[in-house]
C-alpha cells in the first residue's frame, strides 16, 4: 500500500462531536499534495437565539386572591383578585384572564378583562378583545379598535414620578385626567 511522504500542511485538531471532521481528498498525482476542507460550523439551535427571560403563568383553572409580587414576567389566563406588583417586568392578561386588581409593572398587555388601576413605567397595551375599567398611568398607551376602556389616562414623561395618586391608590383629578374622562364621556 502506498503511503504519502508529505503530511497535510494544517495541523490536525480534535473537532467537537457537533462539527463534521475535516475530510481529505485524494492526492493530486502530479504534485503529491493533499487538500483539506474546513469543517462546517453547526448552526445554533433556535431557542438559543430567543430571549432567556423567565415568565410565570397562571393557568385557566387557577384563582389567586391576595398580593402577587416577584421579579419575573407574568402571564395570567386565570383569575386574580388583590394586587399585582411586578416593577420592571411585563404582565400579560390573556384571553381567558379576569383580573380585579391594581397592577404595577414595566409593561401591561390586556387581552382579557381587568378592573383596577394600572401604573406602568413604560407602556400599557389594550388589545382588540381586551377590556379595562380603571385609571392608567404610563409613558405610552395603545388601545386597539374594538377594545373597551373606561377610566382616566395620565401620560408620564420619562423619569417623572406618578404624582396624581394618593396613598390609597385613587387617582386625584388632574387637568389631563379630567379632560380625558370628559372626552370619553361625550364619545
């Protein structure tokens, strides 16, 4: 059997089991050289590209009465009564969700039904199937066509404290809240 006297110019390295090993082609008979092809990198799994933030879920059959606090996002598809305090996180009230609580979060998305005041450091989004009865304090608000909303809106500038609420969580009428409520009553 013929053995080559010239070794490949690239040093051999161990390749991880997820990569294809380097392949060697047949020698070029004119010059007795070998060519090697580089290993093909393996694509990262899809879920590795997704966000790694945690989200808790309250299922359809669950009923929570009391105070919900924590440091992760929350998806509510069941019933919650009391208060929800998740500053810096997202609260989503799903299609089957029914919430009778004041909500404090970075972002609130309403697809189900909510009765209570909301304070969001970023935004509130009421989807077309959503229903919100209560006052909103946020930097941004989005209300889709078909959504139900009854209450006041206080738009806060970034880094501005919510100054329209007293210790009980009730909104004191301000000029922006009173105008919004009056406009909504005539619409």
